[in-house]
C-alpha cells in the first residue's frame, strides 16, 4: 500500500527526532561533562572536541546515554573538579590518577553504582566527610599521594561493604585505625594500604580472621606512630605481605605458624623485643624479611638461603652476632622476661652474652647472678617461676610494679635467697613457705594471702561422673557426711577452748599492766616506751630516765628487736631527757595538718612545727604501717646514733616520742630544705641555682660531717645513704647531713661487716651492691657521686638520658678524660668561664673520680676530701706586715699589755677589760667547755602543755 506523501513525511520527521534524542548524552550529564572540560582545559589530543560527550575518548556511557566511566588517568591534566560532578549519579568508574588536578574533591554521596575510584598522585586539597556515603557498590579506592588537609577515615566508609582494595598512602589520614576493616563488615577486603599517614594507636583486634593479603601501615608520621603489639596477625592467615616498618610497635612477635602464604614481612625500625620465633624462620613461603633496628633478643636468627634478610649488625639486642646459642644465664633471664612480655627497658639494656656486664637490674658476684632488681619498672604479667633457676640469687626486688597472679612456690627453694620484695603489686594467693631467715615483703598487695578463685579448699570434694560429691578416700555419701559432722564438731570445740584461753591471757596481762601503771596521773604524761619482745642478742637497749609522772623515780630499760645481726648501737641514758609527749607534738604541728608537711619519705612524713616562742622544728612522723621491721629499725637507729654524735654538720635530734603506734622524731628545722631541691628542682621552684663557691662550701660541710662519723666520734659509724635528699640546708645555706636510719657501726680496723643491702641505687658502692659488706668506703663512694652531681647538675641515675649517659658515674668518668667535653658537662648554671673557677671545678672532679673508684682501697678517707675541699674554700694568703698597724704585735710586750693596747684603741673601759679577761685561758692550760645544746630540751617542750 502506498503511503500518502504527507503522512510519510510526518513519520520520517518523528523517526528523525527519536533518533536524534537517542543519540545525544543526557542533558544533565552533558552539562556536567562540558563543565568538567572547561575546568580541566584539556589539549585537543585528549579527543574531547565532539559536541556529544558520549563520543569523547576515555568516556563511556550507558545505553540510555548516562555517563558511566571517566577514565582520564596519565593525561597531564590540570585544573579543578566542578562541584556539579555530583550529578553523574550513574558513574561506575572515576579514574583521574597521575595528573595535576587540584582543589577540593566534590561529594559523591549516594553514588550507588560507583565501583572504582582512582585519584592517586594529584594535588587534591580536601575530601568531604560524606564522600563515601551510600557507595554500596564500591570495590576499589586509590587516593594515594594527595596533599589532603588532615582527615580521619569516616564511618560512612562502612557503606562500601563490597570493598576489596583500599589504598590511601600518604594521604594525611589521622586518628586511629578504625575497627570496621574486619571480616564482619568487609569480608572481601584483600589490600589495605595506609602507609605514610599520621595514624596512631594499635592494630584493631577486629582484623582477626580477615582475608587481607596485603597490609601496609609503615612510616606513620604522627609523633607516637602506630604502637602496641602485632599479635592479631597470627589470625590473618591469608597474609602475603605485611609492612609494619618505621613505627612504634613493641613487644614480642606472635606465632607465625598459621601464615602459610606470607612472603614479605617488614618489621625494621620499631621496638620489637624477645627472640625471633622459630615459627617465622620455618615459613617455607617467606621471601623477604626486614628486622633491622629493633630490640630483638636471644640468638641471632637463621633463615633459609632463599630468604632475602635485612638484618644489619648491632641494630638489635641479640646475644651474639652469629646464630649461636646464648649463655644459659641469658636464656634464663629471657625466660623470666617472657612472663612480663619482654619489657622494652630490659631489651634496651640487656645486650651481649654476659648478663654480669652492666645488664640493667642485674648484679653478679664471680659470674653468678646475686641480685635482680626490677623495682618501679611498670612491669605487667606474672612472676616467673624461672627465677628459681638462678641458684645464686640472694636478693629479688620486684616492688612497685603491676604483677598479678601468685608468688611461685619454686622461689622458696632458692638456697641463697636472703630477701624478696614484692610489695605494691596486685598479687594474690598463698605466700610460699620461705626459710625463716629470708626477709619477705608483701605489703601493698590487698589480696595476698587469699586463695585463688578456682582453688579448692583443703578437704573439698569434687564431682564424679554421676554428679555426686565425694571427699578423697570416701566410700559413700553417708560415710562422708559422718566425717564432716565430726570435723565440724571438733572445730567448734577447738574454737571455744582457744577463745577461753586467749581471753584469760588478755585479762591477766591487763591486770598486770593496770597494777604496774596505776600511779600515772596525767593523760599527757611523758611517754613510757612500750615493751617489745626480743632476745638480748637481737635487741637494742633503751634506758628511759624516771620523771615525776612515771612510776616513782625508777628508770626502766626496754628493748627493741634488732634488724640485723651484729647491730650493737646502744642507747645512752640521756635519752630520757629527750622524750616528748604526743599531745605537745600535735599542738605544735596543728595536729599534723597537711599545710605543715615539709616532705614525705619511705617511712613517714615530716611536718613543720612552731613553738610558742617562734622556734621552728621538724617532726618526722612514722607511718603506722611500718612500726615494726624495717621502719622500726630506722626509727631506733636515728635515736641511737643522734644521741651519741653531735656535730655542726649533722642534723641535731631534739627529741622523740613513742605512744602506741605513734613514733616521732623531732629535729632542728632546716629552712632551705634539701640539697636536691636546690640542685635539681631550682627552676621549677623558682629559686636561684647554686653558685660554684656555694657548692664548694656545701661539699666541705658534708665532708666534715661524714669525716666526724667515720673518724672523730667516740665510735665509727657508716651512714649508708648519703645523697642530696639527705643533705639539708639552713638559712645561711650551710649543709648538714641527715637521715640516719640506715647507719651502722663501722668494724674495727680495715675489716668489713655484712648487712642487709640498703640505700639508693646510683649511690651504692659496687662492692656493697654485690656482697652486702660495708666499710666506711661505701660512704666515700656516695660522696664522690654527690660531687659529680654538684659539678654537672645531673642526677646519679637519670632515666631520661640516653643509655650511654644514664648512669652518672660511668658517664662522668668517660667525659672527664676530654677537657673540651668536660667543660660542656659542667652545669650550665655555673659560670665556669674564669680560669680560677674552672681549675677549682677540675680539682673537685679529680677528687670525685678518686672517691668513686671501683675498688674500696683505691678511695681516699674522708679526711683527705676535707683537706682538698678546705684548701679550695678557705683560701688564706699572708698579707704584708705594716709596722704602723695599730693591731701590730710587739713581741716584747706582755699579753696583758697587748690586751690593754687593743682595748684602748677600741675605747673600752677598764671594767670591760677586767670582765673580758675572765674569758682568757688560764695559765694552767685548762679551758671552760661550752655545751653545744642544753640538755633537758624535752622539759622545755613539755612545759608547753602546762607541766
């Protein structure tokens, strides 16, 4: 049939319009693409000259002419992206990598079709927080190497649950690694690359079980970097590539036996500790391993020849440079460290194959480990039973850490153990039965002595297969019940008998005491020392003089248990004049108010007190929890020593008080506080640093005080705890030695005595720390350390310093050999520019070196130190004699005539002359002694409360 011409033309026109409409890009997408072309201004070679964007090169469209792909990577494009790019809602691939496009990224929110984003190596400046919202089809993201402003991986990324590849290296990402990259939310994630960002925190535990094959988190730029352990990777069994280098990861390596596909492992430049596990060395898939610059311990690892190993020499803490077994002592100590997670501090200081060569916390004697001291190291974990392998161990100090669990029973079998200190931890359970002569300190463990939660009580029953309960050896439930009834009855009877016996004993004791002290009239009466049990051979006698408020006029002798064998410091009878009532001390310290606290130490708090006449005193109040044992030993030692010695460079004891659990010592008040305050904390406290001449005078004062203790008192004493915090300064900045709680009598002659090791690390003489034997030379060593501190302004043990300069003595010896280096070591607050000052400092430095010599016989006596320092402090030079000097002495003139001449010049009267002459020495060489302090100081104290 022939179509009419008019109708045919109409149909052709309609068809033409339809074809035209179908061939043109969606108007909205077309506008967006034209805008994009304008913002990027591409060259003609890109092929974007056609009016229809769907005909442009590198652009793909759907059948309905919606733009689905923009693939213009590596085209040297510049410019920015138009915000209306967000209208291309059918976009599946956006590939702009390796151009020079800048500016902010537009939001692509709700791009549900987008599968691939490739924006790496451009100059994009920011990424919107909602950029990934609604991208439910996203599979791959590559946005590496863009100078984004700092941003965190957003929660909206969770929408992309089909993600397989996420690469954002060097993209300025901050914050923690989010926990949503685990298999629950990203089951298909294969590559996670986040290197060279500013991430911190640790690896999320949610990574466990993931199918990630390649993880890069190396080279974080944040201050703290990524930290913690990498234990989670042992359950990332699909891993082929793990790059963790240049971070702050620490702790031991996990078990690698499940990572059968691992090919590349980079761990260099971290803080990993512990031995390299065999499970890593045995991986047959392994091709590349980087271990340089860590703190790995144990034997040097041996990998297969097919493995490319990056392991530079001396960049870890392996015992030997070759893969050879370590010394058995090293293996034992590493086994001990394992129970605490191989602490970083130990790994830093435990190097080499001989633990007796300056290993931190380890002291040896003839190659045998005798002391392990891990005090205040922040250790976690449990106490290793492998300590029992150190058969020569004498002292184990684990105080002030976070140990949990129980004290291993194995430790009680150590044959040489003399002391174990596990105070201030979180231990529980039963304390093992140590030998009676072992000092065991478990204070500060609230649950110590309590049984384990899962432990069975003695005689408890267990379930059999039928669920019935039977005791050990029982035949049936009836017989067991009878046994238990008998036990309960006997227990009740025993408890009743015990209660009656204890009650009767207490009643008798009370009646006896009531009769004995029936004559005491005043509640504020002078304190009478309570009686403590103790044998005569193990006690210190204290004689208390009678008074009007004690029982009659009798004196009474009381004994305190001694702390160490051979301790025979005896209290003099004059101590009775020094007893002060507790009520008086409460009055003068405002009831021990916090405002009056001067300082706090290991055994008490020191309070400032003020008498009615304005005289200030210092009152040391012992903590009630340390009234026995070590605390009581220090208390009685201070009384015993300070009542026997008196010197202007020793802090004077003015009195003491014992009242039940209250034990207090009263000293003269030293208003300028401790030397350590002026030496180490002057900037914080806003005080002026000490000038060199002042430091010299202080050193001489200390030397004179210690010389008196060693040689000039009627008995020789060893202080044992000389350090700046035990040196006190008066208003005139003159120094006095204090804190005599650790003083011991020196042996006669050149011998030494064995004592419990006490004192402060950094100041302990090496022979004392190793053997526990002391002579006066241990004080000389400590004094040498103090001289070094006065010169450098640095502490004896400063953990903030690098390892090579942490210990002042070893560092000072090394630096003193170099004159230029020594100048730099002098405290910057000292003006050492003058040659005379520098010469004086050099002389003291030489003295410090001699005093801190390794062997005791190489150290001088304190008398020599006094001579050296006094020649520097008290410089006297003869002056020219002036014959016209009115004070000149005419040796032909008698002494009375010379006296009259002097008095005449001063205009004194004959009366003054007569009275003055009475102070001249008599011709028979007798002298009138002037007491340094009136006795009966306590009586003037006690007058304050109305007596």
